[in-house]
C-alpha cells in the first residue's frame, strides 16, 4: 500500500469516527433536539441571556418545513462541493498538462527547435 493510500484510509477512518462516535456514545441524549444546528443553539443561548432580545434582521425566505430547509441546505452543500471539485480537478489537469508538455519538450529537443522556428515565422 502506498503512502498516499495509507493517508487517505486514515483520513476516511477519522471522518467516519467523527460521524459515528457522537451517535454511538449518546451525546446529546439529554436535549430535546440533540443535533440541531448552530443557529438554533445560538438562539436558545441568546434568549436565555436576554429574553427581550429582538433580531436585527429576518430571513429573506423562510422555508415552510424543516424538511425543505434541510433539502435546501443539502443542495447548497452539494453545489459547494461541486465547485470545489471542479476547481481542484481543473488545477490538477493543468498541472498534468504542463508536466506532459515539459516531458515532451525534454524528450525531443529537435521538435522544440522546429516549434521555435515556426513561431518566428
């Protein structure tokens, strides 16, 4: 197994552990909604500290149900992952293309001389 494969497997195991351990250990069982988002936790903390607090802004769009809100969040995450994957794929492709071009130029010095002559014309 190569070094990169070992690192990838280790990272995958860490991610799985981060996802499974809170569920397996029962973290959050004492709460009514154990795995709510940070927004809900912040709202609860603020209302405990300052019961008369009024938010400065209201959401532009309030989804009719939690399922739709979750679906929109998942769509947002998928689009973000797609953009990142495209960027890193494009970057890797460019690097591979540059490397292949350097290898091709170093293998055939006569071909490089012919190209430079053609460029001058």
